[in-house]
């Protein structure tokens, strides 16, 4: 792809939600992915794709993507086995665009990022032995950079492998009058087939919009399943006076989720999703008038 195409595509992405009909570049995330004639497991197999193969998504419906391979094979694949390619985060196109517009999209916002667990609290452990606390911090560091580049003031509840009590994490949000508090976690379950992304709210009027806006965008940028936004009585949310959510960024007990979330590109995908989610959140919340403009442009 040449530079001109990259810029055109990027502008489309930042200004409006990706419509299913738009062509999106993607990469196969599993070995030997079946291409089917129709979007159904019972439909005939018309070809196979190997891990890492680049494809183009032409359409999407109910968990399936209509794709075309570089060799010209067309058909449907299960969308969870591919990952949509992202423009590099913090690339020069983004900086140029921000300067062109004379604005930074999250300027003036105070965002508290909470990497779950830490120190004596390892959190859960992945099927290949990685601690949750390590993944949450790695993810949070990339998100921090992304949001700062967009003009936000980012406050981290921890920046190294230390234990911070849950009460203290909420206090950091309260004392800094955060515009949003986001806690990052990774999930684990007895049933290894359980997978996907979920996030939580405590007080619906305060937290729900933030939670759904972030989850919806992170689902898009990571390509993992959407397991929904739900209520939970979580201490970092319950004691938080600011809009807050806790997002579980995939199941470390699920082979496919784990192989994706432990890939070095995953924090960039999460960061892009969180960034877009915050843009949605702040635009719908405080700038209803400009919301229409943004989607029309
Ligand atoms: Zn956790």
C-alpha cells in the first residue's frame, strides 16, 4: 500500500465508524482457516488460508467476514479467526492530522489508567505462564502513550510491579477529578472455551456510557468477541466518584484469546480502541451538536 492510500484510509477511519461494507485489510490469526461459500459452518469449504495471510474484508454479518485473498479466492470466514489490521499508532499521519486540525482530540481530559493487580498480587496466569499483572501493565503503558499523544493528561495508578490497594486506586481517580477511569484486566475461567471481551459498570448513570463506548471500539480494533457490558459490584468502581469502567481484555485460559492477547501487537490494538471509545464517549456526552458533523465528515 502506498503512502497516499494509507492517508486516505486513515482519514476515513478516524472520522467515522467503520461500516461493514468498507474494505478492511486483515490478517489470518490461525492455522488452516476454512473459507466457506456461505457464512455458515455447514456451508462448503472453498479454500483454506494459512496463519499470517493478508486478506481483504468486503462485508461482515453475524460473526462472519466476507473476504478476498490476495490469490483471488472469495468466501466467508469466521471473523474471530482473523484480526483487522490497524494503522500504526502514533504514526506521522496522525500527528500531521492533529496539527492540520489545530487540535488534539482529548486535550484537557484527565484519564486515570489502572493496570490491574501488581506486586504480590499476580492476578491470573495464562496458559503459557504469563502473569495477568504483567500483561495489564504492558497494555496500560501503550494506552498511556496513545492518550497522551491525543492531548489527554494520563495518570497511572501504578507504573511498575507494585501492589496498590483497590481503595487507593479509586482515590487516585477521585482526587484528580478524572474525566474517565479505566481499569485493565485479563480474564480466566474453568471452561477453556470461554472467550471474549467484557467490561463492567457500577453506577449506571455515571459509568454505563463510558463502558459501552470503550468496549464497542476495543471489540472492533482487537477483533475479539463482544461478551457485553454488565453490572458488577467491583471495589475500584464502587468507591469511584468519577465515570469508571473495568475492562477484561480477553481470556488467558482460552487458547485463541491468549495467543492474540500475548502477541506484541495487542496493546496497540487496545490503545486504539480505548482512544476511539473515549472520543465517542466525550463527543456524545458533551458535544451532541458536533457529533453529527463528525459522522458526516
Ligand atoms: Zn484481574
